[in-house]
C-alpha cells in the first residue's frame, strides 16, 4: 500500500471527508511521527505497534569490490515493532496475491 492508496482508502471509508482533506490528514500524521522520531521520542499506537529510534555505532566495513576497509559512521535509524494485536491479525489472515 502506498501513501496515495492510504489516502484513497481513508476518503472511501469516510465519505464526508474530501480527498484533499484525507490527504492532509495522512500528511499531518506522518509528519508528526517523523518529527517525534527526529526529536528522539518513542511513538506508541496501542494495538498497532511502536516506532522508536535505534542507534547504530560506528564500525569498519569492507568495500566488496576491492576488499579495502571503509569506515562507516554512526547513525540513528527508525525502528518499528508491531503490537500483539497486529502480529496476531497478520498471522491468522491468509495472504492475498
């Protein structure tokens, strides 16, 4: 599902919501999640999951072509952990092609 698919689904489920308003709602939610993660906060949506920021320390890697050692700087990466209800729903529902 893409962002535009999500906007269409939201507009279809809530007929009183115009396509433009649905797009603004999705953008606002995603921006709020992004801003909170940038500030280092943890976001928890009960029954869905939680978003947090993981820290990856600096390390030495290898260039696969030359085999030379390459320093890889430390970084902060977003992490999603699904909630119990989401895990159970996905596990019990058969996949559709």
